[in-house]
C-alpha cells in the first residue's frame, strides 16, 4: 500500500511539472506573438502606403504659371500673374519706329505695372525714402529700387534703374535722399540712348498717402507680386 501511494505521489509530481512547463511554453509563444507585428497588418500597411495619393509636384520656379509679355520693339520681356490685366499701346512714330507704352494691372487695382520704350521725359529731383534695393538675375548693372517720393504726397513704387544711380545718388535702405522722379534705365552706359521704364506703382492712392500707408503698401501681396514682375525682366 505504501509503495502504491509513493507511485501515485510520483506521478502527481511529474504531472505538475509537465503542466508548469507546458504553461511556460504557451506563455513564451504568446509573448513572442504579441511582440511581433501580425503579417496581415504589415501587408495592410504597405497596401495603404502604395494607394495613398502622391503629393503634387511643385512647378519649377515661381513664374511657372505666369503669363509673359514681350515688346517686339524694345525686345524686353517680363512675366505677370494670369489674373492681372494687360494693355499695350503703340504709337507710330515712323514706318520703322513705334513708341510702346504698356500697363499690367492687379485685379484690385492696388498695383499698376507701367512699361515704356523708349522712355524719354523731363525729370525733376525730389526727396525719396528708400525702402529696398534688389538685384535682377543676370543683370548686375541694374537694380530694383523700392521707395516713397515724400515730396509727391508719399507716392510709392518699385522701379528698375541703372545700378550706377544707386551709388551716385547715395540711396540706402531706410534713408531719405534726392532721387529722380521719372526713374528709367538703359542697357548701355549711355542712359539717354533709348531708355526703358518699368515700374510698379501704388495704383489706389495716386500719391495721396500718409507715410505709414505708403510704407504698408510694400507689405501687401500685390506689391510683392509687383516686385517679382520687375525681377522677371529680360531682354530677348
């Protein structure tokens, strides 16, 4: 009887050990499965990524969707937004020569782009507060000056001028100096030789601004586009 009891006790001990081992194995397998991402979930993730719409490719350059104007007389070109309005006028001077005067206007008329070739007009010198001086790519002899004609009721504009005028008249951002009131530029050292004019003008105030309002014009989206128009200037 004692031997039978001992055998029964022995079997019970083995069974307990087996149960513990099996439970440990089940726990280990469950832990490994929990730590590894399900294969179905991974496939689903890849499928979602492949089916996601791609981000539209950005156009090369800011001007990609803009229109381009070219003057066949002066061989000058510049770009402007597609929702701006272009008007071109040609005055016949002779059988071979035309005077060209073109305007581009923003939808809200806050900015007028004025282009003329040739542009020869009597000029006066007036007080000018320089707001900015910018370059034109590939034209180191030209500058774009932004500023306010204080003597002309705070008239704001951007204008392409010969770089030599910037140093000659001592233009510096934030400072007031004397500057020509009909800014123009030439493509040779002789600025009187068929000069051009390309300016972006405050089209709403017509020079009837407070100084603060004139300064604020330069921060408007339309005026910033006006500067970009002037920076797109090229010669064919």
